[in-house]
């Protein structure tokens, strides 16, 4: 499915979040000049076609006390990438898990996962438990704790 002009406008209106009003879809409809039901139908259609994968809340974890946030980078053999990615991605403590290309010779890591926590020790414990439970002792990895946060928001599409 290719976005038509109205769908593209709709996506641009909702990607930053729905209006905080009692009838957010009606407000979005008013802004773009279509009916509330048409907004609902178009969003539903884009979800069914896979253009919109999910709609959800963006929680600003720092404000909730989650300041011990770690990106764990893994050097996974290519033949095990899907298996290891699925194992790590299935863990409830993992909020993101994705593959990226290695940047040899300096950066051998090709799998990344994010873990948010309130205490560094707890995050390190999550990682240690995950490594043991999933048999990942042979996979080299590094834990990179976040420092200063400069920006946090959901994805936006132009």
C-alpha cells in the first residue's frame, strides 16, 4: 500500500502523539478536514497493511527514575544472529533489539539491545542472568551505560 496525500497528512498529524482531548480522532479529523470515522478507518487500514505497525505510548523513563540505561552490544556469528536476536528480544527487560552492520576493524558488534533500569547493579544482573539462561557465554559483548540524555522522542517521518 502506498500512502495517498490524505494518509500522509494523517501520519504526519499523529506521529508526534494524539491530541490530549476527550475525542482525539475527532480533533485530528477536524485538523485535516475529514470525518472522525474516516480517520479511524484510515488508521485501521494502515495497521492492517503493515504501514503502521503499532500505536503506543512513549514513556519518558528518566522522569520515572529509570536512569541506569544500557545499550548492550554483541558480536554474534552471522549463522547465529537470528537465533540470538530472538532469544535476547524475547526478554522482558529488553526494550529494543536490532541488528546493525559491523564496522570492522574497530567495531565488531552486530546486535544491539537496550535495557532500562533504576540501578546499574540491577541492569548488570539482568544481563548476567540473560547470558546464563540463554547460553550466551560464548558471545562477546559490552555494556554501554547512557550518560547525558540530549533528546528522546518517538520516530518521525517526513
